[in-house]
C-alpha cells in the first residue's frame, strides 16, 4: 500500500468505500454464482459483465484511497473477464473455473481488508 492520502474528510470517504465494498461483495458473489450456474451464453456473459462492472468501480477507487492491493486484484479480475468475453471462449456457454477462482480470491482479499480496517478502528 502506498502512502495514504491525507485530505480533509478522507477517512470518512474510506469508511464509505468499505461499507460499499461489503455491498459490492454480495453482488459480485451473486453474479459469480449465477455465471457459474448459468445454462445459456447470454446468462453467463451478462453475469460476468456485471461482475466486471463492479470490479471496475472498485479498482478505480481503491488505489486512490490507498488500498492498492485490493485495486490490483480487482483490476486483474476485470481484465481476466474482459479477455474471456472478448476471446473465442466468450462465445461458449461456459464460465471458466479460473475466473471463479479469481473472483473468490478477490472476495477473500476484500474480506481481509474490511477485517483489517475494522481492527484498526477498534484499536
């Protein structure tokens, strides 16, 4: 993590980001599961595209708030989904295991960050 921004009100913005991160985790998990269990190309790809949008939002904000590692994991997953959707396998009704594992890693990283920040606030 690089040096945190020290602008007035930044802690409140970080707290709001972490609250939103919890909501986005749930949405991301729902889209991942729906993509994994999907039976049609459109259902799978639509859910992957929604997951990608959530990851893009997180990646764009996380780094600017000093959460570089989370931003990197989000961006890596975003790019993996892009590569799948834009590639030849994006035309097959199948959700790649690698994407699901990557999303799971992101969810674990975000849980760890939330727990870490909660512990810091409690100290």
